[in-house]
C-alpha cells in the first residue's frame, strides 16, 4: 500500500497544482461581459462622422388614404383613456417640408403600440427608408418610447 501511495502522490500533486493554477488564472482574467471598447483608429476611422437629418413625419390616421392603420387591440383598448393595447401598422411619408405635398424623401415603415396605461406612451419600432439625396437607399432603425404629451420628446 505505501508503494501505491508513493506512485499516486506525484500525479495527485500535479493535478491539484494544475487545477489551482487554472482557477487563479480564470478568476483573475478581466471580463468585459458582452461589450468591448473599440479603437476608432484600429477601425480605420480618423475622425467621427456626423450627419444632420431634417425631415417631417406624416402619420395619417383617417380619411381616404390613411398611412397608419390599427391592426390589433385588446378587449379593453376602446375603454382605455390611453388606448392601451392598440397596435398600429404604418407606412408614413417623410417629407422635406411640413406640407404633406412637399418633396418625398423617404418612408417610415413599422409599428407603434400604445404601451402605457397611465399616459399616452407609444412603443415605436420603425425603419426610416430614405429615397432621395445623399442617403438614398439607406435606412435608419428606431426603437423607443414616444410619450406623446411630453414637452420634449427624444427617440
């Protein structure tokens, strides 16, 4: 029995030492979770590019040719002061000026839902598809809350 123990001791010691070494290295490894900071220079970007988009969004909910149509609602939606539960599909024009008949520069396509029970708060999920100028063929995706009666609204 002492012979078996003396043969197992080096293997056991090596195994425990390796396990301890790995656990120390893994515990001390720096983890950034799901994100990393990227260097603009490593990506070949010398300076930040900024753009200013200015257009008008026309959400037409009634009339002969509406661009926003309710496609679903809950049983209590029509009894709710905030129309909570309504789901609206949109294909809204984006124009260069506030007038509806001004130059069309794109479309806002997606959905918005009344997602708040205590205020008119819309969950907006949309693609802004541009059809004119520098951004022709480009799109911008939006996901955010539009609190309709807030003085300042940002998305």
